[in-house]
C-alpha cells in the first residue's frame, strides 16, 4: 500500500515525542501558507490540472501535515487517475485527522463499491450518513451496494431516500428507474424515473446508458445500439453501455459482435461474480496438451445453457476442469465424459476443490465460451440434447408416471425468476392455467421449484384439478432431470427447468413475456440453444390468456390418440 499513511500517522510528534501527530499544531504562518496552497490546489483540481493540484496539496501538507481536506483532495486526484490504493490511503488519513469529514467517508465507501467490497462500502457509507444524514449521494451509493448484493427492494428504498433528500438528483432517479424497470417489473414507475433522469441530465453518460432500458423495453433495439455506440465513442470503457449494447445485439442475433461486448458483464452491473482464480485467461490459444478451467457464473439456467459449449471445448483441450453448482454436479459429470466436474459456489473466496484439480494452464468463464463457439446462428448444433439423466432414476419415474393412468404426462412450471430477476413478468398464476390444465387425456406434474403446496391445494379445492407434486424430486436436481426425461412434454415459463428440459432434449413449450430476456431473441418459435424447445410469445398488448388458449389448443391436438 502507498506509504503516506505510515509516514504521516507514525512520524515523531512535535517536541521529539513518539506517537500520532494528529494533535501536533503547526505555527500560525505555516498554517496560513498551507491554507493558501490548499486553495490553489483546489483551483487547479477544478481546472483539471491534476499535476499542479497534487504539487500544491503536497506542499500544503509539508507545512501542515494534519490538514484533512488536503489529504481528501489528494484522494480525489488519485481516484481520477484510477489509483484506488493511493486514494484509500489518503482518505484514511483524512478521516484520522478529521473523523467528522463526511465526504471522506463517502469516498471511502464509493471506492469500496467500485471494487465490489460491499461490506466495507456499506460501513463507510453508513458512517458518512451518521455524520451528515442529508448526504443524498451516500444514500444513492448504498442503493448501489444493495444492487450489487442482489437486494433489489433495499436498493429501491435507498434510491428513494436519496430523492427524498434531493428531489432533482438525476442519478438517483436513473438508478431507481433501473431497479424498478429491469429488476422489479414496475415498468410504469421505472420509465417515469428514467425519463425524469434524462430530462434533468440529458448529457450524463450513465443516465443515458440506463435510459436505453426504456428503448429496449419498447423493442427499439436499434435505438439502444445507436445510443450505446455514441456513448462508447466518447468513452470506450463505459462498461454499462457496452453490456447494454451486447444484450441488444444478442437479442437481434448479431452474435459475433454481441459476444465481444458481453465481456463487459465482468465490469458492469450484472450477476457475474469475480472469482479468485489466478490462471491465464484463455483467449482462444491452442489447447493441445493443456488444461483449461471453465468456471460457473450467473444462475442455474445460464450454467446449463453455456455448458452446451463444453463438448466443443473438450474437442480442443488436452484436459478440461468444469466448475458448476453443486446441484448440477452429478448431471454434468455424467454428461461430459472425460471432464473433471467440480462442485463449487460462486461466492466461495477459497474453493476447496481447486486444491485437488491438478495443473491448470488457462481459465475461462462459462459465459465467455459462446464467443468462441456460437458466433453465427449456424454454429448452434442441431443435436436434441447434451445432458443425460440417470437411466435408473428415469426408469423409476417412468414406472411411477404409468401409475397415473393413460394419456400424456406433462410437466409444468409457472413461476420464474426471483424477486430481483423480473419474477413478476416471468410468472403466471397457477389458477390462470386452468384452461390448459383441463385438457383431457393429460396428467399434469409439477416441476415448480420452491414452496407451491398451498397453490396446488387451492387449485384442487376450488377448481377440482389435480397436479401431481413430488417435492423430493424437485429438491434434488438430478432427480428432477430424471423426472423430466420420463415425461412426454414440459410446459414452463422462463425458468431454469426450461433450460434443463431443453438440454435433455425433451419436447418443451416455453411461455415467454412480451419483452423477453435476450436468450429468447425477438421473434420466432425456436430458440437456437435447444432444438426441442418451442416458444409461445406473449403479445405486448395482451395478457397471458391468449398464449394459454393457444397452448391448450395445441395440447389437445398433441394429446389426441393417433
């Protein structure tokens, strides 16, 4: 770490005594000179002359080492130069010499936030607010901390408190709009806040980047790309804009361009978690005789989808180590012959399995694999499945399903996502599926993850409809895969079981919202990742009922005896 903290806090005190120098007072002329140098440094800083600003601050501190504000401005200078360690050192000195300097605590939190040190960021930001409760930008930063931790309701609450304190705070409007629109499904309020932010700060690049969510929601993907092109022309390191452009391009099927931009997820707000691995990043080098580590990212559905590239990779590599969620480990180990499959959690700072993985030459995130193997629509293989359920378990479930009687055995899942991944838009009330569930010649089986006992009981009590549910089969993903493989058809909303079913090669119908995730693209009944999967798209001007009625008519035809 930068030596300034040690130099100032552990120097001899005045009079030759040992100890902290925070209480040592300079003589009056020196203090006057230091303040004048400080003022000059501030003027240089505001003019963008960081070199002269730093020289002035250094000279001011040579005369008055405990001038907290000078340490604070040095921190801002280092921050502008992308020197977080040096900035942090200066901020620690500023808070040591002036513990009630709220701005310094705020900047400490902001730097921790940039480095995704969320616990430290929260502590420092809360300290800033204890000193200055009306510091709106600290509330806004706490919202960003909550956003990084996936606590979307908490994030919205912090952004709202920032706006209570400062109603014209454009970035807080922008961030609140982002959470409401993208994460919580409150589209009307989200768009309102994003539009307000753009009106308040039409030239702010972060506000403009977030506002592309409005265009994306309205299906104006070319407009999203044009705005992001402009932002990136001004700042090639605007990671949010690059990720937004990636998602628009991928949704349009512009894969080669989209995957290149998709790497920005590692630096922007996303569900990608930085990992502790220290191996060389794989950039397409030859892998003969080499070992490559593929590590997990994002949710179960993403792990399943991106794992479709593993057979392409193992055809090149001497040896492949694949990390995945513990829930997927048995399924992946069975499906990818010759691959060392290790179970690990993405937030584990010291994965134990790594110590027994053997020599590793390269590492790559699973979400980066399509950039090498799925650059064109024709690169997506036409195989009907790449995952394989346990044969014995599948036979067991086939027998158990036969006991339900004749007719089709249809699996259903009706809730998708979580409270912070567009659950409202990706879900359908079970009772709304009644027209489908009354299709004759079908026995329906729940594939719904999580607690749904009360919903199923209500459906049977009020509607006289039985949906079979075996919680133990849903709790164990390998058992779920076997149950899915034993079914005749799976009907699901956008959730991980749709990916599982498609990856197993099972006939699958997916109900997708009017503004679906990029994985489902913009139009058509097919999804390139899974040839056995068929999409039933909701129209933007209608609810789910037309989709359900269409699926019911198709299912009646499907269930009709030949």
